[in-house]
C-alpha cells in the first residue's frame, strides 16, 4: 500500500521504503531520513531570490544575504523532481524533518482503504450572495 | 526539640491564609499562567449538564449565543476608534464562569480572546475575595499587561461578569489592538524598549467600571498615560458596551432556554471540542516533525535568532517542543511570552487546519508545550516582550510547516494543506500631530496584507490577510488619508517578482511608497524582520519569500516634483531606487527596523508586503499560469526563464510547449548533475558551530546547548550566564568610530 506523504514523497508500507512521488524511484528505508535517498545542492540564495535593487549600490536588495542564509535543494536522483527546499545558516546540519513511527503507520493504514491519489481535502464553496 | 516544625490541619490553613492576605504584590500567578488547558468541570456545571444534555438543544443554545457574540463583534468593528478595531484586529467572546474561552466571535483575532482566560482567572482568584475590590453585577475589568494574559501590551481587553440571580454564570470579553499605550515610541509596539518600563501602560487586571459606568478618575489616569486620550476613552466605552450586548444576549438565552441550558452549552462546547480534536489527531500519523527557522534581528541590531521546533504526535496528543530556541534578550523587546505562542497556535488550528471546529480553547486541551525557561519564547518576568511578534510569528510558522507535514497524507481533511503564509508585519507605524491637530500613534492597516501560502492545486491569494486574523481588512487608503497627514503615493500595487515560487505560487505582496504631507511633527517607524534571512520557506519543493528592506529617498519633496515635473516620478520601488530620477536626493536601503523617526515633507519611505510560500517544484508549474502572471505584471522575463523555464514569445506570450518541455528536462538534468548524495554532501557542508560572521543565538546541532552570540561558547539551554544583554547600537557605533579615530591619530603621529 502506498501512502502519499508529501507532494513529492510516497511511502510503500509493504516495503517500508520512501519513494519519489514523481517517478517511483526508491529512496531508502521509511524508518530513516528520506533525504539520504535524495541528491542535494547548495544554492547561493540570490540565485533564487535575485536582487531587485542594484546590488552595487545598496546593501539590502530583496535578496537574502549569503553569509546568513543558504538554500539546500533536494531532488530525486532519477527524475530530478525538487522534493524539498531547506533554508539554513551556512554549515547548519540539515533537519531530519520527517521521523515516523512506521509500525503505528502500518496499523493505522491497515484499517483504511488505499488511495489512488493524494486526498486534497474539501473544495472551497463560495457562500451564496445574500443581498 | 530540634525536630522540623510540622504544621498541619488548621495551623496549615492559617499559615496559607496569612500568606495570601499579606502578599505584597500580586504578580501573574504561575498556577494560572502555566495552564492552557480546561478548568475542571464545576459542581454547578455538572448539575446543569445532568439536566440539559441533549446535544441538539445545546447546539441551538450555542448558536443563539454565538449570534449575539457576532453581533457584538460587528459593534466592535463599526464603533471602535482604533485602526485595529476598524480593520478587524479585535475580537469579542464568551467565557465560562471559570474563565475558559467557550465562544469566540466568528470574525476577529482568536489569539486575543484565547489569552483573556488568564486575567479572568486572576480576577476570580484574587479580586472576588478581596474586600477592596470584589466582583459585582455591572463591574467591568480591564487589562493590557501581556504577562497577565494578552498577546502584547498594545492590546487592551475588557471583561464583564454575567450574573443570573446573583450568581456569575459566564463572562463577556472584548479585545482591540488599540495601538497607542504610552510606550517609549508611539503606536504601542516599541522596538526601542530596553526595559519593561519602556513599554508603556502596564495594566494588571483591575476594575474600571461599576454599575455599568466607567470610573472617570481611572479613565482620566489612563488617558493621561497615553498619546491618544480620546481614543483611550472612546474604545473603553465601546468595549464595555460590546460586553453589555453579550450580557444582554446571554440573559435572553437564559430567559428562553433556562440557565442550566446556557451553562451546559458553554461547558459542553469546550469538552466536545477537546474530544473532537483528539479524534482528529488520532487520524494523523505518529511521529516527529522537526523544523527550525531563524529571524535576523532584535529590531535594534541584526543577529541570527533560532526558533527550534520538534513537533511530536502520539495517539491523541500533540507536543510542541521549542527547546533549543534562542536565549532571551534581557534588554530587547523581541521576546515572546509562552502564552502568546500557545494562543497563536490555537489560531493555527482554528483557522488553517480545522476551520469547522468551534472557536474556543478546547482546541489546545490535547496539546502540550515545552520551552526552555527562560528563553526567547518564555522570557523572565522583567524581560521586555512588546515586540513579541518578532519571535512568536516565526514560532507559529514553524508550527504551520510541521503540521502540514503531518496532514498531507491524511485521507480525510477538513481544509487543504497550505504552504506557509507570510508572517511578518511589513507595515508602517506612525505617530505625531495630524492635519487636524490631534496627537496620534498607531499602525497602518497594511499589517493585514500578508500574502497567502500556495495550496496543492491553487495559487496563494495576494495581500490576503494576516496570520493572526484571517477575516480582517487592509482598509480604504483614501479613508485613512482623511485622518492622518501622509499619503501612499503607490498603494496596494503588486511588486514584480516578489513571489514564493512553486508549482503553485504564493500570494504576492504589494508595495507601499509613503510620504508625509501635512504636519510639522510626524514620524514613522518600522518593526519587521527579514532583511537578511527570509521570513518563511515554501513547502514540498516550493520556495519561500525573498528578504524585505526599507528603501528611503531623502533630500526631496515629491509633492513639489509631482506638481512641477510629474513625468519624472516612478511608480515602483525598483524604478525609483534603480533609476534615481531625482538628481539631488539621497537613496538608501536599511533593514525594516526603523526606530521612530520624524519625517520631512515629501521624502519617501518604501516597503513591500511579503509573499506566501510556494508549493511544489516550480518546474512543474503550468506554463499557462506562468504566462498569466507575466500578463498581470507579477513576474519578469528573468523569473519566467530562470525559475520556471518557460519558452515563449515575448510579444504575444505564446508558449512554445515543446521547447519548454525540453528546457525543463535540461534543467532537471542540470540539477542532478550539480547535486551530491546527502551523506557525501553533509560531510562537506556540516560545520560543528556557527560561522562567526554573524552573531548567533540558539542551538546548533544539540538542542540542550545554546549559543548566546559567541560561536565558540555554548551554554546549557535555559541557563545562559551571564544573561544576554545587548550593547546600545549607538554606543557600538561610537566605539567603532572612536577606534577608527584612535587609529587615524596613531597613524598621524607616526
């Protein structure tokens, strides 16, 4: 059974593995950090959030300061889908952000119908005009 | 002899009574302040519930009272004098006899009323038995000191007991972000506050009205303590009559359904909410989600401040563990009380996760919190916290990210998973003499224009609402300009490329270009973080917001330019700052942390509201959506290519689908080629301490040890000795200049 855990990651409960939600590439044990199965790239933040104001003239430009902030991009080694973006001070250890009790997850899903796609939640329904 | 004194029974009671009667100072009571959960059911509530337990009937009573509360909220918004009241930064609510928040108005700021439980409990515990105070029908109490239970001192709450046949059966409450409170800077949110006594009014809960009549001696004292005496009086009257309207509606409900039904409805509303939240939490996966974020200043200096969150869900309980966050700053105002963090997180659940749950404090009953004590999220009693938003909003956003990672896999949701909402108060505070000769000090309604986060299948809403009040308003600019002596020459205009990129993009922030016009004494201040380190991330491959500076153009009077040479004016921050159309002016950028500064007529102050975070990989954004943003002027050609990799005709915006698919494939291959496996990457990337280029506060890789500015020195969390005391920024500047001068003199003597 597959659990759509994030927009980029699924868990195969039978195999207890993380998978890329884009291509199904296996990313390692679901009991471990999914990031271990991904590739990482350190980006200078101004490569993403480019200066709006002239960086030659101004100290503050709308671009983050590279001494304060780096952007780590995690992508699937197979299809290149961006799975997670992490903003960190330079050299700060990346977070083991999703750390699950897989046994509890299996018990929980044993009582549930498998899903063929992620459940997005209720549709927004605009209230009727009342005037 | 020689044994320890053993005081038991009546003697023990006498000692307790003596101590309680001779208490020299009734500070906030830790027994009250450390309990965010529900009070135990009282014997009377038990009796009422045994008589009235039909859920349908109780729901009718609940809705009846809620309609009255919503009516009172309309009164508050329409009659309130403070900008905060006019634009929705207010709330009204009903509390149980014990003080628990049972019914908040459908609009308004949940955190405000969530925190009013504490002063009501203080009033019950201390003033009910005190012969000099007492609680009688027609009494109204007031509070603004956050340490007794407010989000921050700029808010003022009034509370009224609701009696039935001589007995209190409920409480009514109304809260407004009043703004001005007599602090060291106008507007009620002083970033210059170095001590709690710089923060202005410190109203512990006290009785301000008897027999439904405000005591003018006390009102005059309060008016005498703030810069807006008329506003102080006007809004006290408004809040009192809002409480009276709630009281009237409760009395009517009692007359129709009986007091037992009303008391049972208020109590069961809490218990049912607690039970339903526990049921919903059981649907979440068990585990821990970790998310850290950093703010980049204290409002006085740029430093890196960590907010560390481990959110653990097990069974039907949730635990927010903020240990490892920064130590407190003992002479800065950017610390947040723990009750403020809890109240904001109630807002997260009640508006962003379970908007269908009744708005009461039962939502937090299954939630636990852990903080280092003291720390920036649980400061000491004497530590300033007037600018608590600087850390509480970051703590809230960390909670938003972490909860969304728990929510996405749930087969049954009550609303949709959302990338982070923008979270910082990118707005102007102002103060001085108006064109009408009135002294004012307050905040622009643009505080409410935060960009919404993207959803899995929908872009975020532009300039939508603040994280603390999803149904507030950004106001009518022309209306505002009738009251204050400055205009927004560029107002509510989306700022190009100010976007949280993603498969779905965040709702964008607009730019504001202000100039003061009609006053001899008027100034502005700014109190926002995020000029060095962005305020929010994206979600699941989406990016966060950029950073936001203050841009200024001095030495110019734009009103003369608009009169004599209007064609030279430019209508965006980017053009004004990069093209420099006014030759003799001085152009500069700063962090968005301006201390109160008197403005010259016609000089420009410019900022932008923030964007919500993006959701998913930007390379998967539909090219048509990218072109729609292009067509609407929201993004540049640079972003359309650099971030979204769309190939199109720049004249017609016609997309070349094949070329776009090819370009995106190449971009993915480039990603893979330039990336490294995680473990290999970490070997090179991870350092054992902060770089030292930036003063760093908080844990690094071990949440039990924290830095206090020095990368080489660690302290046990909650035990930073000596406590963090920041130097006065002007002194830092003087010391630097004196050192340079000494060096120059030394060189000159050689």
